[in-house]
C-alpha cells in the first residue's frame, strides 16, 4: 500500500506535465475565408443613337405646322383664301401623323432624366437586350421606365402649344367668315360672290392631300443633332404622369431605343413601325374628308374661309390635342349664321365631331345670306 503511493504521485505528475505541454501547444489556424466573387464590370451601353429617318419624319411635321400657323384671319381677297386652302390641305395624313410621333421622340430625348435613367438601368447587356425586346413588343413598356414623366411632359407641353396656336387661328378665321358678311365690311362684295371654278379647286385640294411631303434638309439636320446630343431645342421643363396616349407612348418608345443605342440606321425597321398610330392617322384622314365635303358644298368665298377655319386649323388643333391627352377632345359646336351656337363646348371625340359638323356648318352659313 505504501509502495503504491509513489507510483500514484508519479502518474499525477506525468499527467500534469502533459497538460502543461498541451496548453503551450500552438492552436490549429482557422480555415481561410473563401475568396470574394470576381467583380463584373460591364461596358457602358452604346452611345445614344437615332437614325436620320426619324429626324426627317419629324422635320415634315415641324415644317408643315410652321406653314399652317402662317394662316391668319383678315383675308383681303378671294385668292388669299384659296392660297390658305392650298397651304392647309398640303399634307398627307399618315405622313403628318408619323412626323408628329417622330418629333415627340426627339423632344423626349431632350430629357436627361429619361435618357440617363434608361442607360443606368441597362448597364448589364442582358438587361439591355431584354428592355429593347420589351419595347419592340409593346411600346407602352417605355412609359414605365425611369424619367418617363419628365420626357412625356416635354412632348405634351410642346405639341400642346402647337395645338393651342392652331385653335386660336381657327377661332379667328371662323369668326371672320361671319364678320366679312356684314354690310359695312368692304370685303363683302367679293366674299359673297360665287367661286367660279369650284370643281377645280376641290380637285386641287384632293391632289395636294395625296402628295408625299419632302423633309426639310435644314430642319432634319437640326433635329438629328438635337436627338443624338440631347440638347439644342429650347423647351420648357414639364412633367406629365400616366396614363399616356398611344402616340405619346410610341414617342417614348422610339426615344428609349435611341437612349439604349438601338435606334440607329440598323434599327430603322423598329423606329418606323413605332411611329405608326392608327388613331392619329384616322383623325387626320377624317379631317381631310370633312374638308373635301365642306369645299364641295361651299359656294361663295366666305364659306371657303369657314372651311379653312373649321377643317384645316380647328381639326389640326383637335387631332394634335387628341394625340397627347387621354381626355376627350373639346370641339366647339357648329356655328350658325347670324350668331354663335350654344356657348358651351361639346365634349366628343374628334371623329364624331367632324362627322357631325361636315356639311352642316356650310349649310348653316348658306342659309344666312
């Protein structure tokens, strides 16, 4: 028993030594963290690119509206009225409609918020391709992209000014068609005389309506530079939220493709398809039909004057307004000889208003001679 005590002491001492040595041992190192994932740096999207075809289409709209806005009340001769008819009839409806949408796309490209927002969203090439495909499949998708309200505001404000200017001309010219009949108006003598070659002037208006308008080289160059640089047009900043008309959505879609670098010469098929809007074309086609019917029923020059005011200036105002606003177009009721009709405007789509007004406006003027 006494002999076992030393052995137990030795065992305890050995265990203590082992424990001491273990405490002095170097701990196992922690496993190294995994390496960070590689940083993917995407090349920036291609530069903003809009083809010349869009700029040329836009120039047709801009040049025609400038020419139409030169029509003024206060005609001094029967020939001056016929010149106004020729000036106002010299557009092909589908071409003017496409030009309006093309012009809208260039206006949208003047919005840095819209252009930069789209380009930032499409930093990944796969995302960029997906956005392009979505826009081509559904132009309305462009209205959901960042900054669309700023771009749409520029379109609606600028084209809205064109519409307002034509409406002022319409009201002045239509009123002058009554003023000129007054016995104390020195123009009454020639204004009440019957037009000598009514058929020829009607056929002339129809022929002018079918002629394809040529783009203005100067306007095309100016608009092309503005589209691709994002500057150069003096515009008032404006915002407009949804819902947007199909015409505004199509303008935004063309601008979005350009912002993604997908609106250049190799994308003409897409941009040309996006500038076609059947509602817009229908409105302008109806206006032309109403103009022809008005001229066919018209006899003296003051009735031709009324046709200019109603179915050139007013219809242009209404069709442009219909393109940019979802609210029903406000169309004044048909005037009657000897005084105004009900003062409250009629809220009705332009096509219905044009059909209702057609010849009845001229017939009312006839009854007041």
